[in-house]
């Protein structure tokens, strides 16, 4: 093939090496992106579980953290709205006691 054949083979090898390098760079970027996504997801979960509102209803907080894609602020809103189960039970007890007391006064 001579000089021209060597030239084209070198160019082909150089293009192949460049393509491999680009492939490695793309894979590194993909891996880095996956790591960032996992990190941000861990932070989201930890933030939801650390909310003051989560202390009263840890089951709901865990469900929102692990099984939903909601943001920390959305989870905080849900936890605030749907409240603490023990507070609700106590509120129901207080309401029942006050109803009974009101009936006795009649």
C-alpha cells in the first residue's frame, strides 16, 4: 500500500483512539451524574426524616421520604396538614370528654 496506506491507517487508528477517549469521557460524566443524583436523593430523604413535623408521624415521613418523589417542602406540607396521629387521638379524646361533660350538664 505504501505511504498512503500507512497514512490512512494512522488516521483511522487516531480516530478510533479519539472515539474511545470520547466514550470514556461520556461514561465518566454519566457516572458523575449518577453519583450526584444519588447524593441529592440521600439529602432529600434525610431532610424529610429530620423535619420537626416528621417526629409526630414517622411512618408518614418515611413513606414520603422513601416511596414518593415529593420535595422536602411538599413533604413538610403533607406532614403539617395530616398532622401527628397522637395529637389527633388526644384531640378526639378531648372532644369526646367535652361532649360527655356537656350531656351530663343537661
